[in-house]
C-alpha cells in the first residue's frame, strides 16, 4: 500500500511513520487492488489526532480518532477503518449475489435443475472433454443435439469450444 504520512504541530518521527506503515500493510489482504493511504497525525493542546484516508479498489474510506496518546489514536482509527472495509466488501458481495441467480449443483453433477432463485433457473452439467482437433469436434457436434462442444485441442493442449452459429456455420473459441 502506498502511504504518505503528514505531521501537524509536532516534530516528524520515523518511528511513528514505520508504525503506521506496518499497521496499514495488513489492510492489503482486505483489498484486491493496490490502494493509497493518506495519514495526517496532529497534536492540538493535549489531544492527539490520527486521520487516515484510504482510496483504491473502488473504495474511499475515511477515519478520524482523537485520544491522549498518538499510538492509541492510530490503533483506534485503524480498527474503525478495518470495520468499514469489511462492511463495504460484504455489501459488494451481497450486491453481486443479488444481481444474478444462485447456482446449486445437483448431486453427481448431472442435468438436474434446481430453482434457487425465482428470477432464473440454471442447469449445471458436468462434462468430460477429450483431446481432439477442431474438425473432429465439428463432426461430434453434428452428431449431438447440443449447440456447442468443449474439448481439449490436441495440437495446442488448451481447452477450446466449437459452437453452432445462428447462420448455420461453426465458431471456435480458443484462449490466447
């Protein structure tokens, strides 16, 4: 995590900078992408204030805490930020879960539909794919009633898909 530490109304301390950076490094496990943290440590009379702004991974999280000790202020604001990040990530997970239908595989992975959500029904089919070339896959597709066939390309050893297009021709999907 990229961190910038600013001191207001008291002398900069390398030990405090290292302390904040070490504590913020543990937030990398919560964030999928690199984030940037701006830390402002200030003293006003007897109050020690720690303010941290984290931006990145489609999140912008702010926290501020003031106590009589700078280290406890840093710890308390980091606890607040951790709760906020977990809460945000949970909301994102719930939103993604609501967006589509839930998939529930049948025992044995066979063609057995189970309606988990009233919005959509998803049929899960487990299949075995064998090594063949694209021409043989097209012949297999002609024999089957399916619209596509998944196979391992014998020439490249990669998984490919041959599908029947709407115009009657065939398409080949292969990874780069």
